[in-house]
C-alpha cells in the first residue's frame, strides 16, 4: 500500500536566513520594451543573502503573465466586496445585488 503524500507546507518567512528575492522599494513595476517587444512588464527585485543585499535583478513578464500574477495576488489578499478597489472586482460580481 502506497504511503499517503503530505500536503505541501507553505514556505517559512525568515528574512535573515539564506538566499531570497525582495522587491526594490524605490523601483516601481514598469512596462518596457525588451528585445523589440514593446509589451513586456518588468518587476525589479534585489537578491538578498542572510539579510544583506547582494545585487539586483528582476522578472520579465508578458502582459498575460502579469495579469495572472495580479489575479493570484488579489485572491490571496481577499477582502470583502465593499472595500475592494475596482481592479479587484471580478466582472461576474460587479453588479451583484443590483438586478
């Protein structure tokens, strides 16, 4: 009989231990041209080791990948429908209760 698999555990947040990537506070996400493709999104990140910055890097995304990330962040952030910014209201819930 196979052993049951454990559910994956969420990562532990330990800012002083090991390698990690953090956002660069002074740099905003940008829409930029990259290799002739004008529709790329760039998320600037800094590379950290044991709580100290070791360099900077970033993540290049297509608009579709950025939209997917946006949707996942909205899902994680949750909140009630009364306090959500308009970009976070799903179209099927936009007019709920106003039929």
